């Protein structure tokens, strides 16, 4: 049921945002050299690795190993178009294709960087539970305000609390409310 829901929502998402994605791709190409789509290694259900797709918001000489670096909003690595994409979350739109491929869900715990998985797996109770389900484009933690940069361990603890609550109480109705 969840897979059918995800597939349908991803198709709708691509159809609705397709024109916006084309405009964003053109703006990225005009603004800086390099690929339009940024790919980065993340974990999906069962600790399997996949490449998450995002519109590229950074210069191409960062994150050469594809494992992820966390940048601040004011970082010189972020392109001018990238700042706008990150602020509006338009950089996340290509993740609808990750959903179609079956690597992600529309709703679920956000996939963290490899460095965050290593840093918090042994520090935060139930941290690894989030890998029992597919990661999502959005999730309960995000709509409750725990999104973006992780500045303190408390930020991550609160995010994980909502992720675990979502996993333990999942329903289609909850997904619709989150969306």
C-alpha cells in the first residue's frame, strides 16, 4: 500500500513540478559549470546504499567522495542559485525520481549523511531504527521543525524521536497529514 501511494505521489509530483524542474535546471546551467543533478551516497532500508538526487547547489569541487559534507547556508561552496534552491527546498525535487526507483518514500525519515550516521549511531538511542524503513523526501521531524542543519546533539535527538514515532505509528493518513 505504501509503495503504491509513493509511486502515485511521485508521478503526480513530477507532473506538477516538471516545468519548475526544467526552469531550475536551466538556471543551474547558466549560473555555474558542472552537472545539473548532484548525486550523493545515502542509506535506504536495510542499510543499503543508494544515490540521492538533488539539484546541484554547490560548486563542483566540494564533496569529491560523494559521502557528504554539511555546509552552512553562508558557505562559499554554495552557488548564488544554490542559495535560492536551498532556501525554497527546490533542490529536493529530483528526489521524486528516487521514489520512483524505489530507493525512497515520499514520507519517511530524511536520509542523513554518512558522517552523521557514523557520529550518532552509537550516541543516540534508537538512531539506527530509522533504517528499518525507506527514507523520505519529507518526514514528521521536518514538519515539526527539526530540519536543516544539525548544530547540536539535541537537534539530532529531537529529530530521531519524531522519526521513531513515525515508524512506530505509520499510516497512510499520517503520510497525508505530513504532506
